[in-house]
C-alpha cells in the first residue's frame, strides 16, 4: 500500500463524532483555508449491505470511473465487490491493490488496441463490445476473450443518457453482430446494457432484461454458452434516495426471464456506492454586493468560494448535477438572495445561479453534500486553485468490521478524527504542505537580456532602475 502522508489513512472517529462535527473541527481549526472533503467509509459500507439485502442475486462490479480513489477501491475490494474498468489505467489501479483479474470486467465497448493487448497480458478476459470493428480488433489481439454484447435500452428519464454513444440495437443489430462473432470463432458469454446514469425510470430494467433474454436464446442457437447478464449502472446514490423500486423491478424480471441460478447476474453501480459518502466544505474568500442604485439597497450578494466548475463542481457541467449550498454557521443571520461562484477567472464558473442564504462573511464555510460521484476524477487545478483534499473517516463499529479484511491492513487506519497534520498547521494550501513560497528566500530572476549580468551585492542598491514618469492629475 502506498501512503505518502498520514492524511491518506482512514481516521477512526472519536466516539460520538460524525461527519458534520469533523467538518466543523477542520473548518474552525484556524489553519484551514482550502476547500476539503470528508469521506465517510461507513456510508459506503451501509450501501453495500443495502445492495446485498435488496438484490442478493446481483454481484456488484463497482464502476471505477465514478470515483477512482485508491482507498475507496481498497474498501470495496475488502467488502467483496468486483470492478468495472474502462481503460488500461483503471485495470492497473484495481490490480495494484491485489484484486484478481477474474474480478474485473473491461466494460468499454470501444477500446484502444493497446488497452485490449494489455487486458490480454494481465488476464482480464471479460469485455464488452457493441460493434463489428471491435470484434475484428478483439479477434486479432485477444481471440480467447469472453465477450459480452452491450445492447441499447434507454431510460425515459436519466441524469446522463448513454444510449446515443453505446449499445447496439437488440433487434436490428445484435443478431448480426452475434453471427459475425460466431463466424470469427469468438466466444460470447453474455449480454450487458446501461439504461442511463441516474435512472428515473425503474421499469426500463424489465424491458432491458427481457431483450437480453431473447439474445440468450439466439446465442444458444449459435452454439454460445451464455451465462452472464450485466445490468450496468443507473442506481441512485444521494442521501435520501433508495434502490428499492429498481431492486423490485430487477428481482421480478430476473425471476421471470432468468430463473436459472446458473446464469451469473452482475451490475456496474458507480454513483450508488460513493455519491453520499463525500461531503465538500468550501470557504467564502470574497463577496460582492449588488446595489439597487435607486434606493441604495442590496439586491443580491455574489459569494466566491475556493472550489468551482473546474474543480469538484465539474459535475454541474458533465454530470448534470444540482447542488444545494448549506452554510456551516449562519444561524440567525438575515436571509439574502445570492449566487455562489467558483474561484477561477471564468464567467462560466458559477455553482449556484440564484438562491436564498443567510448573509455570509469572508471566511465562512459553505458545505455541499452528495459530492462523491463524478467529481474528483475529473477535477483540475485550473487557475492554480488546488483540487480539494479528502479526509477519510470511519466510526469504530465499521472499523472493527473492516480492519482485517484483505486488502485492508492496520496501516490503512489512524485513530482520531482530526487529520494529524492539521495540528501542525500544514494544511493551509490543501496539499498538506507549508507554503514553500513564503518559507524560502527566492532569488529574483533577471528579465531576458540581462540574464548574464552579475547580481549586484545587496549594498549596491536596486538591480534595475525605473524610468520616472510625471503623471498629471486625472481629469
Ligand atoms: C459502462 C458503464 N458502467 C457503469 C457506469 C456507472 O453508472 P452509474 O454511476 O450510473 O451507476 C457507467 C457510467 O457512465 C458506465 O459507462
């Protein structure tokens, strides 16, 4: 296990502590300025328990793309999930924590050749396809792969539709592709689909499972031994959402169309596992009041916080997410109409266009829940604003359940809720480092053209002379 500093470990919370009072402790430590996350491993464990309870027949293959934190992957591996990887790098990350290649599905229907070669080299042999070109690539690069045909079946309403990019038509295209695979001597073992991420149409799972059944029949006539049904992603993950309705539809459809227990049923949940586990705290570093020039009243306030759409809130653009700002400490203050903005110089960098919040001051914190899915893997430090650091916590009950499950080790945990390096005042820049620019005396670089001039001794006065210009009064 690679640990570069104490904060990458999971903090076992003090008795009675919870995510909110940890956020308060860090925010009010006096040394924290950058935005930060608190990730609750107990929330992920609760989700896993819920999944096993509600859909006992369905083996989850966590979709790594959703949040590829090494700690999350290790926790999920310890809980017994398998993994859906979309690339060579994701495969390597999962293998690096000691997961067997047989617990990985390479679920990207359009794979670069070198990634297929890599899958072959490391023994990840289960992979999806939805087009003829992919079949020819696989034939030449990994002819013994076990193939899963991805069909299209779209939810009528979903946060992110995927059908326009992936999934062949189960009636018009799939039979032809299966015949081509047969002619090429390839092995098709199953059917997969993804109804759309953030699915709000539970009955779509029945439609997709029924379509998969027809292709199992066709596969049998072509001589394939089909034994895998992959239900893809689409399950909700934010606080207060439940998988009960989708689970009911799936369980009933499996009983109707796939009663044979020999058929291995898997799914690729992403946001379900991680969305609610991550809470983000952002700091108000600036504010601007918009004034009604008729009567001098404040019409609206613009708050600028230190994470935005180029960082965690990329999910507003890419994942069509909606977020709710929660002030950490503002009880009793006057309510004002406001907007919330990210820190960069781009006008697009807006987090909340219009809302009502208690009046905030510079230095106050705004918290956002449900920030674990499709946020951090995409975030960039554009304009020099760092991607927030994650403080990972667990309560002692869940710690006892998790601590001895491979690949977790004693080294993964540290006792005590508050990140150790906060006490040292080391978290000011969000990377756990003291600001080196303040600490180190930097020699001034000479501008182009004078690079070779000797640097005058300190007593010799300034190195450069400025031309003085007389400036008259501004008219
Ligand atoms: C192939 C595949 N599987 C699984 C997922 C995860 O979906 P979700 O986060 O909706 O569970 C995605 C998301 O894009 C995907 O493309």
